[in-house]
C-alpha cells in the first residue's frame, strides 16, 4: 500500500482486521499528518465505529451545537443536525487514532519508503529499486499519485476560482466573547463576506483548546490569498475574529486552490486507487476525507470477499457500486465552490445529505439505493 494518510490508514486497519498481511509505505520520514482541522460526518464516523476507534476519537474531538452561516455578519441559518452524527477535530489527532489502530491490528507502517510505481499484476516499485509482490496494491498516495501515473490512467482536473489557507490556532474564547458576548463560540461558524470583497472565514472549534480556521479568497486576489496573511485586510472584514486572526498571521500556512480530479477508472488489475489519488474534490461539503475513508473501508470488504484469482473482477465491481456516490459528491462540492452557494445557509438538506447519510457498513445499502 502506498500512502499513510487517512485513506491509506483506514484501508490498512480494515484489511488487517480482516486477516490480511498489510504493509503501508509512506514516503515521509515521519508518520504524521500535517494540516489543521477536519469535520467528519456520519458516513465516516460509521466507518470509524466499525473499526473500533470511537471512544479514542471522541476523547479528542467535539460535536459543535450548530453549524451557523453568516452573510455580511448577519446570521442566515443555524443547523443543529438533529439525528445526524458529526464531529470536529484536528487532522493530527485523527491521524494518530488511525495509526494506533493500524498498528494494533498488525499492519506494518514504514516511513521513509517512497513508492514510485506499480503494475497491474501486483508489483509495487520503491524508490530504492526494490520490487514487492502483493495480492492487492492500494494507491492512497494523494493528488500527485505515483501509483496512478505509473499505470497511465487518464484523468481530468477541474480548477475553481477560489482557494483556501488553513490554520490551527488557540480557541481564544474569552477574547472572542468579550467582542461578541451573544455569539456561541462553540458553533462552527461560516463567515461569508462578498462586500467590499470576497473573504470568507470558516471557524471550526476542534476541541477545548484548538481552533481550526480556514480563510477563503479568490485566487485572483493577491492580497487575500497571500501567506503570511494580510492581518489588516482580514481584520478589516472580520473584526470580531481579530484574536484568532492575529495568531494565524504568525502561523505558517499555504494557500491551496480548489480542484476536482476525475479518473477514467479507479482500478486496474490488482491495483485500486482511493482518496485524492482517485477523487480529489473541493472542500465545500467537507467530504474529501470522508469519501476517501468510506471507499477505503468498502474496498477492504470487497477484496476480502473475493478469491485471489477473482480479485481484479471484484475491484471492478467495487468501483461500479461505490463510485457513483463519490461522483455525485464531487459534483455537488464543485457546484457549491463555483457558485459560492454555501453562503446562502441551510444547505444540509435534501440530496446534499446523500453522502453524509450513506451507511457503508450496511450490506443491503445498494439494494436500498436501487429502490429509491
């Protein structure tokens, strides 16, 4: 397996728990997740519960009371997600939970081991020249996937006009409450501003101590997309967030443009691609990691149910059944990014919730889908 991110580690846990001998190759010298925070929805939490990590996950995460959307600092919606599981946390914490689970299940996770390619017959090639044979090769090596590119799988990459810079900072709750005492600072708050310019802040508490903030600006806005951030600019638009923006201004970060990657196919022979290597998407619905982990889990189930000789056909069938859910999530996420539709609030309803409510552990899930 190539890549020890969320997709790779989820696949490693699920496969190892089902009796596979698993080795994960990670090119980084250290096994860690860089980045800030993350929102996990019910589909992903269902997977993590099936893997047996719910208690550990809950110990370092939280469930915000509401998802609040503001436009020009006016509240347009507060969504409580009644009956829907969702949690926020830091990306490093989620990574540590999955890494612990992978090791506990018996998977070997090797740092400083870079995969440079694979063959459809199950050979994994490493940077040091060695070649390893496997019944199943999983490419979970990100948007620049060496596994995908070595197989010559065609793909299309669609950009968007906006991008984002992510930071992990302190909560600063007392300072924020002093500025706006009537605000519930445990909510996720999506601050949208279109005038005098487009500058959005997604405020996401990750736990009692840490806050994830994502600063969105058009790629064409040189000042808005600058890193380190232009503190005067951002506080002029979002003055109530000054305490956390001041910390963000001295925190390293990188501006990422939104993009969507669509592959001709996710599988080839004994190789399956998951996560950003197969289906990178805009973060509008906060389902990029979710789809990656769901597909990793269902891949493990499909591969385990197949005989060694039937594995390539089983992977093709896995993609046929599971891919439509991810394809639709990509389309919805891209549409929200293109239209900035999330600024209208009240978005967690109807078809948008298909991905969130999908239960990858239900053996009859595809029968249910076909009868709708």
